């Protein structure tokens, strides 16, 4: 399992590995490493907003909701130190990783 350190926000705030992407999300429900791809159709969860009155993220492509609580419980082990986060990502058959920038919705960029 690759251990990767990346930026909390701005340049290099996303790790892409084996066709999957991960970002660090900061919400009122907690902070965690989130798959940037919707599990339903691969939409950009990094741009998701919260379902009104609920702790579920709504995919901007097709309005399917994903539970933040489940994402936190099943999440990627990670530790934040200042403006960097180190995460243990799922193994993708030895695939290398790249650091990228992904814009974040206001719902996922709260400190």
C-alpha cells in the first residue's frame, strides 16, 4: 500500500493512482481522505455539495448521494500536519501515483 504525502489545498491537493483519485476533505462532520470519484459513475465528488439537512454528499453529475459518515468510517488512514496530509492509499497493483490539482467545493474545503 503506497504511503503518499500531498497538499491539503491548492497545487498538488490530489493523488491519482491506478485510475482513482483522492483528496483531503474538511467538513463540519470531520476531516478525511475522500475518493474524488463517485462510486456510482465516477463523477467528481471533489465538487459535491451536501444534501440539505443531511451528512450526505451529492454527486454533481447525477445527484446520487454518498454518506460522509460511511466515508469517514471506511476511509483511508491519514494524518494531517499543517498544510500537508499523509495517507495510506489502497494498493493499485503497484501503479505509480501522480500529484494533481482538483478544485474543491465549498462544502469540502471548510477548516
